[in-house]
């Protein structure tokens, strides 16, 4: 969603990095470009004015003008202000002392309210809770049936009856108390537009169930209309938070950057896909990092932890570093990666990825082609791909619907990866690691860290520390001194 805005920021800061100390006119020029970038992203004008004023107040100070690297200082300020307008910190949800904790779901028709009611129920269940969903949307045909279908998928019951929506909500609350449910999610009706009838109904439902949390489901694709909708609902219901849907879409992202500042209520959850598990708490700091091209390593780690078994990952990492990693292991790793979501989404979470790579159209069908090629091999060929000769290549190509040249390329790339990782594994011995730590660190101009290609890189100690702390659980293996080979050498076999 934020690709265009991210590209604009990347262009602005790239020019800034080439300058020395910043004058007040330099800062004003940068802020003008930032203002245009935000307006083009459909961010509300009052929010843009406030954002630019805050950045200017800090960026024109003596500290930045005399800084050795003013570009980093300005990026730091912009990053902090992006976090601020996105809400500052992750939404904290507490539970009622006397169950159930009641959550009222509101929103316009088509915003994804019913689907996100089920997604939120699944999220509560993952937290160890025992939720119940109430189908109080009796306006839209088959809305209750949709909720029941989703409830069956996540094994969460749905309560509803063909009567008045207010009576259904009240009866659902009593049913939750009788059956020992500790979370109650009330799905209310929506309209194509805000009207008096809609507001009166949702207000009466709120009075009947006295919700602990009232969450507004907002379609991020609607831009400034999303902010207007949030303001209208907040005036009637006193919202506690917002759920942003379709963050995986191609809208410009203005709603996400505007709704918190305009309404004064945080973005509580974000829906990033059509699947029921594409839903989680909204993290302002992580989204701000992704907008500025810093990646989102913590979310990537969390995704990996959900799909990887720690012991299996450790064993695979050990085989990889020792050069015993086979195509069978590689096939298993591909299947785990597919569970983490589209490759384009994973690339967007990696820090330091060039925008050309980050924005490239990555066809997930390429992974399927590689899987097909490996599955068409015999166990012996997967264990030792060097035995694959011309006749074997022809047979595998026919079985996988590819060409013999594709098979040759896969084997060549996999062999190169084996060789490279074995070399890295040898360099990562305890002796080499100890020697590396004792040796002097190579410095770039101004004392900055030097990348594998020799250019200066922006230090991110906090990110590195977080990654270091979590990688053990994911089963990642480190190379000597934490250095990685150049990006060109990290091509996955069979993928462009």
C-alpha cells in the first residue's frame, strides 16, 4: 500500500545523504517535498501541516545543522513523527474483571466488518480466550450465514435469532454469560453510507450490551472517506479503536496516516490479507520503518516462528552450514516460506532491500515451478543432484512441465549455494568467530559500518539487537562476525 510514499521518501533522503551540514533553506526544501509526498498519498491536509511543523521544529535546530550526518538526523526525526501520527505505541487491550469482555464491531457495508469479526475472534482464541460471536446484522441478506461459515472455520460458535438486532445483541450477552464465554464479539449492520437509521440502531445496540471496546472497521482503500466515516461514528459511539482492512491493497495509504491524528483514537488492529490469519495488532513503529525502507524484521521473525518448528529449523541450519543441505531440505524450506505469505510481502519486511527489488513483481508461481522440478526427482537425485545427467534432466523436465535447461540452472544454483554456505560454515567456527571479534572492525568515512560492497551503511543497532535476540528461537544460523555475502550471491535456486 505504501510503495509510492516509500519511494518518494527514498528519493528525498537519497539526495539529502549527499550533502554536508544542513542550512535552514535545505531543511525547508526537504519539508516541501515531504509535504507534497504526503498530500499525494492522500493524507489529510491538517495532518500534513501538523507533521511538517513538528519535523521542522526539530530539524532546524542547532543539533542537526552541526551534525556530522544530518541526513540520518532528519530521517530519525521523520521516523519518530511517523510513529507519532500512527498512534505512538501498540494498542493495549485489557479484559473485563467480570466476563465476558464485550467488543462491538461497527462500520459501513463493504468495509469487511463481518470477516474481521471472525478474524478478531480467531485472534482472541489464539490468546487463550473463549470467544462467542453474535450475528446482529439482520439487514444484509445472508450476513449471519456468512458469520456462521467463518465461525465453523475457526471453531467459534455464533449466536443469532430472527428478531430485532438490539434484542439479538442483548440475548447474545446473556447466552455468553450462561455458557462461560469470556469474550463477546457483536457484529452489527452497516449501510452504504452514514444515515440516521444506522446510527440510531448501532447506538441502541451499544446501550444494550455496554461494550468494553467499540471498534470501527475502516476500509483503507477509501482514502479520505475513511477519516470522515471514523469522525461520524466517533461522534455517536465514542470509539476505542479502529481496525484498518485491506492494508495489502494498492491504495495510497492516506487513511492509515490520517485516522489516528484526526479522530484521536488508535489503530488497534490491521488486516493484511483475505485469509483469517492475516490479522494482528497494529504496530506503528513497524509500519513507520517499512514506509522509510527500514524493513520490519520483528514481524518477519514472528511469521517465521508461527510456521517453523524450532528443532527442525536448527537441524536444517546445521546441515546448511556443514554442506549437507539437500534438495529435499530445500523443498521443505520452500514449503515453510510459502506459509509465511506472498514473497513480495516478505521482501518488504527485509531491511536495506533496494526499492527496485522491493517493488519488483515477484511471481509466487516461480516457487511452484521449483517445487515441481524437485518433486519430479528421485530420492537419490535430491540427495546428490550432481548425478543428474542429460537423460535424467529430460525425464525431470517432462515430469515438471519445464525444460532441461531449467533443471540445469536449478542444479547449478543449488550447488553454488551449497558451496557458498559450506565456506561460510567453515568461517563460522568458534576459532574464527573469536578471532573476528578480537580483530579491529573495519570503519568507513566518519566511523560508520561498511557493507559487503564497501559503501557506508546506516547503523541500526536496535534492529540488530532485536534480530540477535530472536534468531535463536527461529533457528537461524549466523556467519562469522555477522557479515553476509553480497546480495547478488544470495539468489535462491530456481528463482530469478
